[in-house]
C-alpha cells in the first residue's frame, strides 16, 4: 500500500529509460576533469569555510526557542536517545518510536515534536521545508545542528523492531522499483561500481562498501552549486524529480523507508556533517 501510494507509477517507456540510463555508465575518474574536480573539492572542504555551519548556529537557536501554542522549546523532544539528548541520535535514525507508533527519520520526528510538544502550526515550516535564496528553512537548520552532534560517529540502520524490518523491506522495494516515463529506479544509476554521470560519482547502494558509506555519511551537506544546505529528504526528492517520478510527499513513510534501506546498506560508516559538496 505504501509503495502504491508513494509512487503512483505510470507505465514506463523502457526504450527512453535505457537511452538516458546510458549516461550512468561507468567511466574513468580521470575523464571529464576528474583530477581537477578532486582539487576543487579539497579547496572547498574546509569546515571554517563551510556556510552550513551558519545553519548549525541557527538550528541551535531554534532548538532552544519557545514556540507554538504551548510556548515551549524542542529541548524535551526525544530523538531516540532520551528527551533532549542529541549526541548520537542522528547516527541511529531512521528508527521506530513507540510514542508515535511509526518508523521516523529526523525530519519526520521534528515535525511530530513540533506538533505534540510545542503545539506549533507547522504550515509555515513545511512551506519553507527547502531553503532558497533569502529564505531560511527551519528544518534544514535543525537537521544541520542535530546531525552535527553525531559528526565523527558511526551510523547504523536499526532493525530490532518488526516495524523497522517492515520499513526496510519497503525501502528495498522502492530502491529497485522501476516506473514513470523513463522506466527508472534508484538502482538504474546506483547498482554498479565506478559509475558516474558527468562529473558526479554514483555510489553503489546494492552492497556495503566505502562508497555507499561515504555518501550516506555526508548528509546534510552544503551544495555550492545551489548556495543552500540540503538534507537527505531534499536529495531523495530531487532524485525522484530527475527520474520524472511523481514528487514524493515530504516526510512520507515511503521516503523514510527508502532512507532506512540506504542507511542499512551503508551501515558502519562515519558521519562527517554538515559536509560541503559541489
């Protein structure tokens, strides 16, 4: 049911999908200026020059700010390690929360806490779920702040609860499920070693390994090309847009399931967040 509601798939044009998928074929890292790209990355990968730490600062203030009908802060929000405990919380998400009876990622959980703890009308928060020039996103600020509290830690995809195992299975199905006009799936570009599209590496998420670990461990990140800090919700949303899929609902159970699958595949990696990317 989640898969049908989430994807709303139409019949795919397989031939068109094959043609576009050719762009995801493996090529040498030296082609297309790969060496220059690595030099560029070294230049920008300096925490002191990473604008995402402005999001961290704003997120810290938002976490402690009293808001909503109840005029309280988020400091009593339980992200899985106990009320108000941030260290290591992001590294163990998505996970099942007994009080909500759901598997949640960080953004889902924050929205739940805003509603239940603060009594906050989240309409404006959702309107600004993705930042833009001149528009700050509360969610991106909070995620950057909270994720940074787990930076340097190993992350895991917990599967100790039956609902987590169910979500993982749904996420795996979504990863391989082809559809829409291009007959694409996540696996179209993310199931081979050494694949690239233009200058962008495409990590192989079908098996554990350092490429998948490095990818999952780098979100949230500051995108220099967009001049914005982006979360994994945004990354997956944009992936579905590029596959010409119907846009997924922000904070949906489908996206959380897919994130749990990806995190489990890359389990054991180290978080280095917020990072900075092209």
